[in-house]
């Protein structure tokens, strides 16, 4: 039996966050189980967001890559635990630190790269409305994405880092100042998160308040071009390690995640489909990859070196 089947779930039916903030009356083992169950509950919720609800069924929204999603394509929404069982199985697999042990040596798949055309909204002559001119893109944005299974791995580790990051912000007294890549609840009792419009409103309210008190307020607006393209990998590693207490190096499983996002290879989707497989759409591609017994056999047919970072 494991933690999920053996623990008394009714005992931990209260908010895990409030229990962790006020842990009196709970043993260290109890708190560990609470953390695990809370992490699993959030993972379960996150995975279900990948599904679209249509006519009383969960329909998986998957995408083209070197693998097929390990999640079921569709399950009954009402009184059907198929999806929960599948998510729990995946959770146990990817939460196992031994997944990246040298004996098992999980290898990350190459990424796929596509180019997205960006069309700006512009005013046309003699018109007050703004429309997109789709004759020529204003910008071409490269997008690179991981495989279906590795997306689930990144979701799991993202949830872990979220907790560590929130704890660090609280220690530094910055929980009210940092907004990017965070979910911040509204001030009302709706339980919903704030959006960019509400953050902007809060900002203007502060400016008005400071101006009325002091007669002036200085606000700085800037944009750093290519920030994520040029950020130091060593700095990422240093800040990642700083989230852990009393460690001199990253845990091995976290290091493998770090390595996968800083030292990766990719292949262009258009080249993969047209030049290698001679096909044009997703359905044909799925038929092709179902014919291969494993991912290594599939990757072996790519006759060119992958682009590496």
C-alpha cells in the first residue's frame, strides 16, 4: 500500500495551506502526507485543465510530437474514475526521484519548433477601426515545445517550484510586489485570481494615492528586449538552488530538469512533416508514429543532426 491508498483522507479534508501555516497537533509524518496530497490535488486539477468538456465528457486536447499522450483521449465526466486513475498512475511515475537515476537514465526528447506569424492591428485609411493586415507578418515568433509526457513532468516540477518560490517571496516581504507568473487571489470572496486589468487598476490606484499624499509619484515603465533569450543559465541555477535550504547543489532530479531546459535540441516541425515523413497534417502523423514500437526507433529515422542550444 502507498500514501494515497493507506492514509486517512477524511483526516486531511481541511485546507492544506492553513494546516501548514499552523501545524500544531500534526506530526512530521502527517505534514508530509498533507504536502503530498495537496501537491497531488493541484497536479490532478492542472492535468484536467488540459481537457475540454464536451457533452458530459472530458476530451483530451493533445498536440503533435514524437510521442502519444499517456492520458486517455476521452473519459466520461460523470461517475467515471478512469481519468483520476490515469492521472494518479502518471503522478506516481513522474514524482519518483528515481526517474532520473543513472540506472534508469530517462532521456528527454528533442523539442519541436514552429514559427508563429504575428499581425498587428492597424488603422486603415478612411476607417476608425483597427484591423489586421495579414498580407505580411509584422513579426515572426519562434515557439518551441516539449513532448506530451514531458509536459506532465514540467507541470509537476513547476508546482514544486511554485511552493518554494512563494515561500521565498514571503520571507523577503515581496509577496505584494512581484506579479509575474503568479496566481494572486482577488480581494473579494469569489476565490478567483486577479487578471492584468486588475493589476493595472491597482497600480493606478497606488499612483493616485501617492500623488495625493506627496504631490507627485514617479513610475518607471520599461521593457527588456530578449530577456529570456539572454538570461544567464548559471544565474538560473544559482537562484534555483537558493530556493532550497542548507543545500550546496541541486537535487539530482531538479538538476536534470534544469539541464533539460538549458541544454536541449530541437527540430523544425515543418521539416519533420514534409521532408522526412512526406505528410501534411496531424492525423497522418499519428498513424505514422503508432507504427513504431518506441521513441528511439522513431528518432533513428531522422537523418540530420538536431539543432542544439
